[in-house]
C-alpha cells in the first residue's frame, strides 16, 4: 500500500512526507514515497498533490513532467484512485484558475478558483 507524494517543484514535500509516514505508522505494508515519476503515480495506492504558489505555476510544473498530467487524469478521474490535494494541489481539481490569467485545471470539480 503505497502513498505517492508528487514532486513537481512545488510544496513542502518533506513536511508532507513526514506527516504521512507518521500517520501510516503501524499499518503493515504502508509505504510513503516522494516521486516525480508518472509510473509511480500509476502504481500508487493513494496519491497526494501538494502545492504552494500560483495556480498557473503549479499547473506548469506538473505539465513539465512528461506524462504526469495524463497519469493523474487516468488514475484519479478514470480509475477513482484516492487523491488528496493540499493547498494549490486541491485548487487544481477545479475547472479553471484565474490567478495570473485563466489557466485550466483538472476539471474534476466544476468551478473557478479566483
């Protein structure tokens, strides 16, 4: 049972990693992994997307990793894999972000982030 925290250059990864490690203490087979590899996202049991900064910057950071946006779409939207967005990671679930211009999100939750 692996929880993958996505590393795309945004978010307090170490803090998130330590929190999830502590929460999974005593759970047999639980593993927490920080990764920028879409293959790890595909293989994960659960996905965490942290984010700090502007909506557009976080979207650009994810899009800069070949296959990451598509892996998230497939695993979360199509396969209903458990997902937690933290800060801007949560905002990216919306249809659109308006910070620094209109930027498309995942559109998992209809709406605009203003």
